[in-house]
């Protein structure tokens, strides 16, 4: 006995039920031609993930139902093929004389033109970016189906993080588990998944095939990297990350093992094997996530290209390098907008980088507009010294210019602020925060520097090494909004600031805990205060790519108005 499984690691579009169904059909036919008799697609593959409040619309669920039926009909001629498709599944029940709509996160097994089984996810995540209690009801059943003589147990994503669903599938006769997933990326998440699934496989004594989504969807990125583990927890196969793939896993029956003296379950009588894609490392994964996030946000929303303000600083340089790797130089435009405080080296380095990457580069000076604003406000500001007001006027002039170019030519503005700035409010509403997509919103400043150096040493997309001039990386960072300004005039050194931010924001440590770790109390209290008082700014920031386990997005829900201090 042998069974070839194909994990259809697909990049799907939320709401495109027709297009997604066609992708599933095309992948299934290609897999069948290569000998696969079981195709597993990602979680909620018919509708895309996450569809958010679209799931609340009965018409959306109905469209998904129609797409499942259409998919089954399109594959009816492929004898012996089983395909697992994910979709929302709604049922109406009568409760106290009232019709109540129940909705499930489901997966159906289709074969020869009909739906054989439908399984509803039992364990619904409701943390970080997940909000499935809002949309779905917990399932209660178990699904085990036979394919080529192998009893296959079906779980969905979070089910495999808990023991009970897997044990129930085992008790129902499963020899192998397949797990459709849509698990958002953050740095290190791939190893977390493999480790957790290895533990589940060992605990239940069954091999496990993990079928993962790939692609960008608003702020989240799905990294693919589907994999399979054997009953002993050993990694047996892994697909490439951050790209679509038809990933084949071979299943072979072996001599059944006996239960161990420790009482562990007997190992399954089947083993899995397949290709092992290379783990490229933390920085490569981070870069690929940012590139995929930009490519899909721009492409799936139909923008013809991107533009950004290229200042000669590290943040805008990194964003431009990401954008060119994602979209190609022909779809990227850089605009330098010098002020009276722009250093000559900023012009020189911005021009140099634009030439290195081959992008369109323009210079639009803001001094005449800045002087006009100051003249118009001279009477109101008479007798008052210049301060952040004049600095913010410069940033807002630049925002108006970029948005005007965006409106006229259709390209989306990429903002260039990082997580350290977003946390502390070191950014200007309607200025450098103006735009449509915040590429490095979830990168601390220290990570920005590390990633810039990594990209200069590596060329993952064939656009050339060293796209960022060395001086941009080595010079002290500055907003250049006043004479002689550097970031550390207003903020602690980034090595200290970012450590405090990570502890306070990402890991929920309190002020006293951070002080006890060796940081100065005054600095910790100042940083915590900056985070608190700038919530109103973050609420008005554009959506940006999530790459850590906690970003300033769906997984950060703090009140703007509040008094708690700790």
C-alpha cells in the first residue's frame, strides 16, 4: 500500500470564491496527474482567510457553499481522488421557536462529484490576531475517511494544538492526521509549529501532515512552509516558505509497532516522507514576509505601483529595497523632498540608492511651501519660538505632496515609520504617517539596521547586493526637521529603547519588572508614558505588516482614554 498526498500550498484571495475554487481545481488536476490521490488545501481555502465580518453575511456563506459544490462537480471525473477544501458552513436550528444561524469553520472531503464528509473545527483561537469566537461555533464531531486503504483523520489548525481532537480521531480509527491551516507568520513561528505538531504526533502515535496557507492578507502574512512529521515526532518533509507549491508527501505502510512500556500509544502503521526544503534563517524569513506582504497588498488591491518619500535615512531606504524586491523597479517611485535642514549627504545617498535600484527618482523641494506656511502663520505665532510645530509642518507638506502624486497617478504611498517610532509617537499625524501601507510598522529600529545589513549582504530576489549605501546605515539617524537634529535628542539610545519597548509592549512586563531587570526608572517610566499617550496616533496609522508575535494592529487593543499606570 502507498498513498501520495499533495498539499496544495496556495495563495488565495479573500472573498474570491470563484477564483479560489478554480485554483483548487487546477491544483487538484495537476496533483492527480502526478499520482496524488489525496489533495489537502489550506484552512478556509474556498473563501480565503481571514474573511472577518464577511463571515457574518448569509450571502457570503451561500457563495462559499456554491463554490464547494462547483469544485466537487469539476473534479467528478478524477476517479479515486479525495480533496479536502476549507469553507464556512452554516446551519439553521430552531431554539425556543426562533431560527438561529450557527456557523462553523469547516472542511469537507469531496470525491467523485460529491461531498463525503464535513468536519467542523473544535478548538477556536481567540488571541493575538484571531477572533474566531466572534464568527464560529465550536464543532463537536470527528472525521475519519479512507483513501487508498489509509484511514485519514481530519483536524483543522488549532485542533492539533490540543490533545482531545487528535485522540478522538485516533480512537475512530485514524492512521494518519491531515491538518489544514491558516497560521499567521511571526518570526520564529515555523519552529513553534513544527515543535508543537511533533509533540502532538508523538502523543497520539500518528504521523501528521500540516497543510498551510501562503500569501499576504492586509496586515498578516502566511508563510506556507507546510510540513509532515512521523509518529515519533521526526520531521519527515517540509515545503518551501513564502511561495505557492504543490508539496507531495508519500505515505507507506510499515510493520505496526507495539505500545511502549511507558504506556505511550502504539506508533501508527504508516510513515510519511517527502522533500525537505532548507531553513533559510530568521532574517531571510523576515525579508520574505515583508516582500510577500507588500506584493500581495499592492497586487490584490489593484494598485499600479508604489511611491515613497526617500529621505536619505535608513527607514525609507529599507522600505524602498523591500518594495523593489516585491514589485520590480518599474513599479516603484522615490521622491526626495529636501527642506532647509536636509544635509547634502542625504541628497547624495538618496540619488545613489535610486541609481543602484533603477527606480524613478524625483526631487521636489519643500522650502517655498514651508516659507509660505510660516508667512501665513506669522501673525498667529508672533513672539513664540520655533518648536515641533514648524517641524510637523515640514512633515505634513511632504505628506500632501506624496498623496497628491498618489491621487494623480494611482500609486499607493508606502509609509516608512518603524515600530520604535510608532510606539513612542516619534512620527507626525498627516505627515510621515500619511499613506496607504506601513511596510516596517512592526520592525523595531534595531531590527531595521540588522535587516538593512542582511540585505546588503544577500540578494534573495536577483535585484543586486548592496542596494543601500553604507553611509545610510552608519550615520546617526535624524528626521532632519531642524538644524543639527538627531533622533537621540528626543529618544533614549535605540538599543535601550527597543529592549524596553519589547518587554513592555510585546511581553506585557510592567514598569517595576523592567526596572528590576536593570533599566533606569526614569527612562522606563518615560517610555511607558510615551506608549500610553500616543495611542491616538496609532489608531490613525495605516495598516502594516505584522512580523512579531505582537504588533500595533489587531493584537494591540488598548483604550485611548484611560488612567491605569504600570
